[in-house]
C-alpha cells in the first residue's frame, strides 16, 4: 500500500469517528447515526482491514544487511 493511501485511509477513519462522536455529543437520534454509518460502512470497514494488513506486514530491513543491486548493461553490481 502506498504511503499516500495509508494517510488517506487513516484520515477517512478519523473523520468518520469524529463525525460519529459529534453526532452523539449533540444528541442526534440513533436513526440519524445509523443512516450515517450505513452510508460509510463499506469504505470504513475496507479501510480498517487494509490498514490492519499494512501495519502487520511492514517491510523490515536491518541496517547494513541488505544489498542494492544495480544492473548496467547486464553486468550486476552490488553496493
């Protein structure tokens, strides 16, 4: 997942959570809150699942233990 997508999905989740909190604090009816949740449920769930997978599978590199391979004219060079 691209870094920009991660930020976008985190922001979307945060906005939905903030809106629900706002609705609860301002005594919106359960019906209005349910309508809002229904509208965003699919994207919210998908975003949470994608972020869960992303954060559980971060690339792990140990400093000085990875190699960079460059290929110039079919001659490999390792740095």
